């Protein structure tokens, strides 16, 4: 089944503001959207005072920079808990923060929509990095290329903990080149962090293996868990495609309903950054067809949880998701 990527619905005033501000910063230079990966990039070296002001897009990226940069960085994230990065509309204050940052780190692989082109353009003026550019340039075999995403890669790489650890080592190298004085410390911090991620990866493998094999089917609102499924041995089905902006396909919902009934899957899952009605309607249609499928709870697909919750960190988010999936599908 083929999904089309709908246009990102930016506010006209916000788009005009971004265009004017970035044009004033960058001039009229045209930049290829992959020039920072496949071509030569401008090398920037930090010459200011610590801490380095680092601006990140998502909470996952922000936490990675905090752990690797340590005391030498001051990290801010544009997108907080419950924010869908596929639909995010930058504000005037976001533009000011981008301009004022010493370095910018974003997920890449088009997770941030049209902002990605602006990040690539900014790379000619300041240190600007996609944390996934290393695995992309190395053509990592774990990168997913879903046919419905029109030749692009699935950006949700953090759901494969081992793949996210690869990105962490790349980030340490990026920071080290930007700030050579602290390169050794960044590398040490990355090794400590990825050691924790290695344990988390093993935890995910062991926990998902507890689910009866016939019930290892994860149904969610949008296709964010493909890497999770490939890494931990669970089949994934979603009502929407890679981008949460896509409309739900009724025929596809019928196919998922049939899968749930045939395999006797006991639960489906809502997502923190997507309206629950998408999955609620599937639950109702299954019930009308004679199969009682429950809500397995809320998963964190694209954003971390609230600051005081169990999913407020990357590790916490992954553990929360695994616990919810195992508990709901093992019943």
C-alpha cells in the first residue's frame, strides 16, 4: 500500500518569518539537501566561552548531547514532551534561539520536515549536525527505506537502541571536531553512555522475547516502531504511515482489523503525540466485528514524556514502552 507525504501545514506568517530571517543569515546561496553528508562541509571550531550553547530539536537528541557534552555544554530542546516533530511549526523565538546557538543538533532523515533544509543551509554559517548523518553516510544496513515513504529513510532510528548508540559515537566525534580541547572527554562520555545503552538493548531483547510468539504484533497510530520491530523481533502494523501527518487509510484499517482478529491480538496502542481517536476507532470496529481488543496504554513514539514522569529520559521512554507492550500482549 502506498502512502503519500502530505504538505506540511505551516502558518503563512511563520513561514514568511523563517524565510526572511534565514535569507538574511545565509544570503541567496542554494544548498543541496544532502550536501552535509555526501559533500564537503564547512568546518567550524568553537572559540567562545563555556558552556557551549547547544540547541537540539527533540528531547532524545537533547539528552544525548547533555550526556556526551557534560559540563561543557548548555543544552536546550525546541520540542518538548507531547510535541510531534513531523508537524512542528517553528516560532519567532525558535528562530532567535537558532541564530543565537553555538551549535545545532537535529535528528535528520526528514524527521523535522521542512526545517531540515534550513539546518543544512545553516551548516555553512555555524556548527549544525544531523545526529543520523554518520549512519546514513556509512549506509548502515539497519536503515529502513519503506516504499510508502517515497525513497526516503525512516527517521525513527532511536527505537533501535543499538543503532541510537552508533549515533551517540558519531555525536562525540562531531563535538570533538567542533571543540578539540575537550574531544577526549566527549569520547569518554560517549563510551559511558553507550555502555548504558548496550544494557538497555539487552533488556529490550529479553523482555520482548517473553511475549508468546503468536502475539508479537505491535499495532500503533503511525509507523514509528519499524526499527523497534526489526531490532527486537516483533511484527509492526500502523494505521498511518511514517509521517503522522498522513491521513488514515480505511482499507488499511480493515486489513489491520483482520490481522488482529485472525491472530487474536489482545491489545493495540495509542501514542503520546497523536490524538487517541485514531486507535480508538480501530478498537470500536474490532468490537463490532466480535473481537474485544483492549487499549494497551500509551507509547512514546516521537517525543519524551513529561519531566516528572517515567518516560522523561530516553532510557525511561524505551523502558516504559517495552513494559507496556509486554504487559498488554502477554495477557
